[in-house]
C-alpha cells in the first residue's frame, strides 16, 4: 500500500534558509499526519546534519573574511615611508562565492 509521504517534497536545499524552512515543513507534515513520525524524524535528522554543515561553512567564510580585513587594516595602519600618516584606506572587496570543498 503506497504511503502519503511520497507526495511530500522539500524543494531545494542549497542554502541555510532553505534547510531551516524544510525542517519546519517536515515538523508540520508530521503534525498533520502527511508523513509518518518515523519518516519525519529521519528527515529531520538528515536536515539537522545538513544545517550544521552550512553553519560551519558560513562560520569558516566569516573567519576568512575577518583575517582578510585584519591584514588590510594592519597594512593601512603602518606608517608611510615619509613617516607621516595620511589616513586609512580600506578597500571594498566584493563578496566571494563560497566553495563547497
């Protein structure tokens, strides 16, 4: 006998926000009886692992960006050759696309 859970779709899971929405959708589907609790718990467990991966990747990207800013700030704070400090110049850097390595 086919189950209703075959009609349950999560959609794309390429961003942290999409994974969080999928977790909510899964919990609501379990509450309404669209999917079994056992299937829902398994889906939520997998989504929780995926969420942790995205959060870890985002934290690593933030750490790399902070390191880049620290290097630029240190270079800008160093006195120029004439011995006078004319001010700080902080360049605007375009955000990089995260690599999934």
